[in-house]
C-alpha cells in the first residue's frame, strides 16, 4: 500500500495533469521513464491482493495466483523501467536551473507525506521493490503447508519472479559496465593517464590476454566462444564508420581540388584580362567577372554550407562512435579473460584451485556476456541512426553540388549569349 501511495504521489506531482507545464513532456518521460505503467501495475496488484486475501478464510488465500496473473506484465514493465533508470539519473545530474526548480518544488510537496532525501532514492524504489518479490514468496512458501491450495502457485510464482529479478540484475550489470568503461575511456584519453592506471592486477590481465591471443594464433588453444550475431553487427558498425570517414575525406578532397581549380582559372582569366588591357573587350570582362562570381560567391558560400550541414555533423557523429568503438575493444578483452579462465580451470590441480578458478570463470563469463548482450542490444539502433544521419548529410551535399553546377552553367550560358564571336 505504501509503495503504491508513493508511486501515485510521484506521478501526480511530476507527470499528472496538474504538474508543472514549463517542463516538456519529453524531459519528464526521460526522467520518470514508464512510471505511469508502474502505478497502473501496482494498482492492479493491490486490487488482486485485496480480492484474494481480504475477507478470505486462511485455506482460501491465493497470493501465488495474484503474482502468476500479473507475471508477464511485471516482467515487461519493470524490465523497461530498469533499462532507462540509468538515463534518468544522468538527466538529473545535469544541474539545469529550471529542472532543479521543478524537482525541488515537487520534493517539497512529497516530503509532507514521505520521508526522502532526494528524487533518485524515490526512483530506485520500483527496482528495489521487484527484487524483493522472490524473498517475499520464499517466506510465504516456508510458512505454507504443501497441501494448501496456493502452494503450487507460490512455487511457480517464485520461479517467475526469480527469472524477472535475474533479468533485471543482468540489465543493471550491463549498464554498470557501460558507465564504468565509458568513464574510463574519457579519463584514459592521454598516455600519461593510461600509464598512471597501470597496476599489477591490470598488467597480469594484459599478460593473460596476450597469452590467449598467442595460443589462438599458434592453434594451441583456439577461441571457442563465437557469437555470430555480434560478429555481424560489429562488421556492419565498422562498415558504417568506414563509409562516413571515407565520405568526409572525399568531400574535403573535392572541395580542395575544386577551389584550386577555380583559383587557377581565376589567375588565368586575370592574365588574359591584363593582356587585353589596352583595348576594351566586354567578353573578357564578362569572363573575369564570371570566374570571380563562381569562386567568391558560389564556391565560398556553398563551402561554408557544406562544412556546417555536412562535414560538421558527420565529424560529431564520428566522435560519438568513439565510446561504442572502445566498448567493442573492451568486449574483446572480456572475451579473452573468459577464454583464459576456461583454459585455467582445465589446469586445476586440486579442489581449492578448482573452486578459485571456477569463481573466476563465472565472474569473467558474466562480465563478457553482460557487455556482449548490451552491445547486441544497442548496436542495431546505433547503426540505424548513423545511417539516417549519413543519408541526410549525403542528400544535402548532392543538392548543394547540383546547385553549384546549375548556377555555373547558367552564368556560362549568359556569357555565351553576350558573345557574338569569342575565340
């Protein structure tokens, strides 16, 4: 009841019809994720509990049925919430004045009903809540006779809620890895920073990875963990990245070549004009003016447009791809750690070393799979968005190029029409 009351209060103050309209709905959605679904689900669960528990004789109480009925909804709603709560925290850490006022004003009202330190602690409650469901069901099973009408439902509900909790913990683990390595990538951008981070533990890890690489190259121990889905996505990602880099290079080269050509043309026309300076020649004057117009007006202005609308967005996009690129490299490192752990466990000589190596294997497997699954989940959307941005920039470039050639063609036709005889 308390959980539902708090979530409903949170929704009404920050998202409901009477909430602050100065904050956009998009920003509210980014902060509060699918809180409305959490409120609706909590209301449904509460109604089911009241129907199956209140005013029922002990032998007719059906708690397990309530969980089983809402199991799929719990999985979908809380999984979605867990996926986006990290983005919510990032938004709250931006310290924008208008956003801070919005949050603080809401907390002032909430604190009249609930003891809380900040908004983040309230937003964590749904995750904490769903992870407690297995513990609640375990206690109910302990205190329920195995012949009770609800006993089998409780067992099934426990299995379902444990699966949900495992999936949510996996999501949290993925995001923690992304945040951890994303931060490291930014911090370790210089050689001095990288050197300062070296420890005996990290050096041992690097040595182990090199050992696995050499063993694989020499066919002593081949890498057995292969994920075709990830390999395909990685290949597509690098193809898109290469396409963007090549296009940027080609556009810069084209602009440079075109400018150089037109400067040469301009110099040639000025020399021609100087040669005929003793006699008045309108055709020569028009020719010089045309070259000046093309170079200074068409090319210079359109070059600025290309830099702003084509090259700049694509360069910014490449900067955004640095972290995914580093995460792909980090995924390879985690794969090598996992492979080394598998080799190591085969070399275990006693129970103690086997147990230690088994723990290491489990940990390295979890880290690898968490990062691998997160990349598989994120890369398709990233590739799609990169392709959309590239297509838009490519269209702008083609249209700009077409406009340049059309204008030049038009001016040349005007010049030709004014020339009666021009050799």
